[in-house]
C-alpha cells in the first residue's frame, strides 16, 4: 500500500532535485544541465546584493508572520466554540457555513475581493461614503495588501482548518468535564484546563508545520492580487522567481532564489521541531 505513495514522492519531489544543480551553473538549454558551465555561488551573490533582496525577504516574512499570528489561532477558537454548541442542527449549520468558502477557487476569491472593494462600485466603499468617509482603493494601496491577503485567507480556510481540532476535541474523555463540573468549574475553566491541554499536541504539530513553511507564501493568490501599484508590499520570493525564471528566462538565477527559499524553510522546520521537542515533548520526529 505504500508503493504508490513512495512512487509519487520519488517522481514528483525527489527526482526533480536533480535539476537543483542549475542554481550553481550558467544554464544553457543547448548544452543541457551537465554541459552547462559551473559558476558556483555567483547567482546567490548576485541575488543577495540586488535591490530586491531585502524587499522580498521583508515582504515574505511579514506576510507569513501576519498570517501565522492571525490565521493560526482562529481555527482553534472556532473549533472550541463549535465543540461547545449543544444543538446538533445548529452545529451542523455553523460547520457548513464555515467550511463552504474553502471550496471556492482562488480566482473566484480574488474576483470577489475586487468586486466588493472596488472604489467606484464596491459595496464596502459605498458604506464608507454613506458614513462620511473617503473612498479607499483597497486593491491598489500597498498598506492594505497584507490585511486583505490574511483576512481573506482566514475567511476562506478557518472553517476547514478547524476540522482537525474538532476531531481532536472529540477524543477528550467526557468524564473529565463531568468531574470538573461537579467540582464547580465553569465552562471557560473547563475549556482552558481540559480542552486546550487535550489538543495541545495537535496544536504543536500544526504550528511546527506552519513555521516550517513560513517562506512559502501562496503564489497564486498573491500573483492575482498583485499589480504595479501595490508591488512594493506584495512582491515575494515566489512572484520574483516567476518573473525571473519564466518571464525573464533566467533559469539558473531563479533556481538559486528558489533554493535559498527552500533552505531557509528547512532550517526553520528543524529548529522549531527541535525546540518543540525539548519544551513540550511533541515533535514531528
């Protein structure tokens, strides 16, 4: 049963690593990977000394940390709230409403943002104008990009991400709640001292995975939301690799940027996993 999984990772994840060596070469399609000239760390040095390096680094880390700080705890809070709902029909209705946005495509999501936030026809700006405020061009203002990106992510994925926490909450022994209630514990006290410790291992594992991919900000959504006016705050490693590699045909340089991004993720994953294992005893390995 493991063979298909191993084949998938071998073909689509490990075999492509063979091409990573073009990050250290001046790649030519005519000469191929093996025949291209070896230049060592030339592309990395060029990237580190470029104008874009600090902007890409700050934007990528800034968006990722913002998303981690806001989007990570929301599914936990939502799962705790849903778990405390007594009525089964109401609970199912809430779950359906919160899960539904996850199944919208990213293109539809960005289209909805553009429609609702339009400075001329958007309902949000109509409300702002009605209340006496100036209209705001949300999609072109650099200062609004990160908030829109993270806020729409929370709306679209919070319900879906809460499923694993709800599953973990169902594994908690109900007798612990009964004993705590007999001892006079309030509902908030039972949530704090029973539910949260009961899902702490799940929270730690998912936190490690989130921090381990902190440099991998979703390309598709950022690319769709990006324009010439907000690029100062929306340009990240993924979009820069696309412009350099696909549009600019600088394959070796783009591979070097992508490799740097992956190495940083790997270092963060190992470091956070080691820290979590020492602090809480929970880790990926």
